[in-house]
């Protein structure tokens, strides 16, 4: 009841719920591709590299989310290129980007003049601080992600399920792979405000992984993963409100518990 009262009276809570809706759209679509393609670790490397752009942007008094978008795309292209060029060392390269991005971000944040940023809000999210400008950026990113996925749906579908077949059909699989990584990077920025850099990979992958246990059509996975992300994120927001707990942590914990519960229930059903 306290949450519903706050939702009807406080603008910041309304912004938080709208952010959950916008983030769920990108999460449902791109999270499905990540799970089907099995590139969660690579996605984690992109996610943690984003902190570098946020730190640099804040140091130069620019928007941290704009810095996150730019850095995420650059990191996605570099990691994708290195992953294809040096496949035998892909895990090491991703770990290097992962660590380097976070280190650069923390250094710039610590040296920002008049430093008054709550670093925890970038690392673990602070959904209650989302502004109208943040919502507008999230809406733009959603439109870009959904539009690109619609235009290149057949290429992405074929490349994700059977890259060799796609190559034989004349599809530029390298371009499709890089495009997918760029879409992943923009979706990561969508989710940063909700759960932060540290835990973004959980919200990006687990709802889609749950959906993958029950449906096998890509379209149905899109919808189910988005709905799960929306329900879980709003539920986590509601649960965290009264006891004043970190919303991002509650959302991720609820996501993990839902995944484990679904996995156990699924296995018992199959036995």
C-alpha cells in the first residue's frame, strides 16, 4: 500500500516504473539473442567497460549516460573484433576489457573536481534518481534497438542459430555479429539505471533464460522475457520501497530466485 501511495503521489516513483517498462522492452529482445547465441560472458565484458565512459563523461561535466552509450558501442566493436581475430584468447581479452573499463571509470570519478557522485549508484543502480532526460534517452535507445532488430530480423535470426548456414546464404555474418554487439551495448545502457554496471548482466540474461525454458519460438521468447523483466523489476521496486533497501540489488536477487525456482520446477516437471 505504501508503494501504491508513493506511485500515485511522487514523480520519482512514476519515473522509476516507466524506466522499468522501457528497460524491459530492450531486455526482452536483446536478452533473447544473448541467451540463444550464448555470449553472456562477452556481454559482461561490454557491461563493465561502460564505467570508463561514465567516469570520463562526468569528469568533463557531460551526461554519464551519453558517455556510457559511446563507450559501450566502442567496447562492443573492439571486443567483437578481438573475439573474432584472437579466438583462442577471447576469455582473457574480455576479462582485460572488463577490468580496464572499471578501473578507468573509478579513476576518473575519484578525480572529478568537486566530487560528489555516489559511485554506488553507478555500480549498483539507483532507479529512484531517474530523470525525464534519462527516460527520453531510454526511449530513444528502445526505438533504435527495436527498429534495427525488425529491419535485420532475418539476418540476426539466421546468424544466431546457424552462423555457417547464414554464411553460405551470402549473409555478412561478421557485420551481423558486430551489429548484435552494438545492440547489446545500447541495451546495457538501458539497464544501468535500474541495477547498475555490476549486476546488469543478470537482468539482461536471466529473464530470457527463464523464457527459453518454456517457449522455443524467438517471437514468444521476446514477449515472455520482456514481461518477466517488467514483472520482476516492478516487484523488486515495490519490495524494496518500504524497508528502504537498494532497489537494484532487490531486483537482481528476485531475478536470480525466479530463475532458480523456474529451473527446479522445470526439472521436476520433466522427471
